[in-house]
């Protein structure tokens, strides 16, 4: 294109048009936008809460009994909890897990399909050195850092934990509806298990266990996918849908409001974990096969 043609094309663009801060859709809906460039995490924000007293964190004040008094905060990472490394010949984000917190997108997203790979490392840290390895993908994350347990934003959690990938957790009181059954039918407060076709329970603010189990053995790469459209989200583990949530919402000033967008967080929670191939694309529908139904409904 010559200079004159380029100027004419520029003039033809209507003034005042702005792309939203949420997902900036590519021209082709099948085109994925990487959230990890393979080189650094400059497009992400870090937050670290109060360290465990077993960690040595320079410059952090402690009480007389050795407990840390304050969170480390935003974009401060003295112990290199979040780094970029090469694993199995390709770049990956390493989250050491030593200090609880999260790697957070600086942008908000809505109506999207998120896909990423994860693999467990070897290192575990207090207070979870004897527990199963734990992390998580928190989505529709809103509000302030540390709203949940002092480490994460108010959000919906797509659990990333040994034997529990795909579970749902409500962080800081987010609310969902889902088709579930009681794990213990004699106890109304028992954990809930997702079961497509079961009675839909409304107003859930506690754990929902995934179904089916489709996680690979520790040490192997898993591919997780998250579909979010309006007030519906779907967790997919290695190609198998194992959680469908509807009516996503939160309470604001005593009134329930829809929760349809927010930032994406990857948790640091006591275990070394690697994330790679993190990418997102906009959607206008969730495939019927993903919803485990004949027709795509939201």
C-alpha cells in the first residue's frame, strides 16, 4: 500500500471507536492469543501474601515468635517465586510455591475459551510439605488482592491439585448453581459432586468435586481448558468436561450481581508447578459437546 492509500484508509476509520479492555478479539475466532510470550512475565502482575515463618525473606518484618507481619505485596518477588524456565525443551512459567500468592493478568477477560498446560515439579514447602501438591486457576477475579485467605482475589477457582483437578472452590464468597449430588447422602453439609442431569442446587458457596476424574499421573503434562460465557463456566481436564457451573454471581452491598468477567490468576500454594502454552480466544457460544448436551444453552 502506498502512502496516499494508507492515509485514505486511516481517514476511513470511524473516530471514537475503542476496543474494550476485556478480550480484544482477533479477526478469526479460531485464532488464539497467547498470554505467555515464552520470554518473561511482564504482562502479568504478581502478588505475594505473608510468607510462612520457615521462609527467609530479606527485609520482611517479623514478630518475636518469628511470624511475618505483612504481605510482600504487588510486583515484589524477593525469593523468585515466579520465573520463566525451560522444561522438556520449551519455555514455561515456574511457580515455586514457597510463598502463597498469585500470578495475575493485568487485563480482565469475559466470554472466552482459555487453554493451558501444567505439570508438577518436585519441591514442596511449609505448611504443605506433607500435603498433596496444590495450585489453581482463579477466574473472574475481581476486587483487591488478598480478599481470599490473604492471598487471592474474589474469584471462582478451577482447582489444580493432585487427584482433584477440575474441582470448584468459591473464593471470598462467590456464588454458583450446579447439578450436583451429595458425597455423603446422610449429611446435608457433605461435599457436593458434579453430576450432569442431577438436581440443580442454587446458591452454592462451597466446594464442588469434579466428575469424572481425568488427570494424568504426577510428572506428566495435563491440558486444562476453561469456557466462560455470560454466567456459565465449564472446566475441562485433558479433553473431558468435569464441571459445569451456571448463575455465576457475587454479593455486592447485600445484593447478588452477575459475575461475568475478571482477571485470571495462577496460584502459588506450597508446591512447585509449571505452566505453559497459556492462550485465550473469544467465544459467542459453548459447544454442545462441552456442555454435555444436545444444544448449546447459556
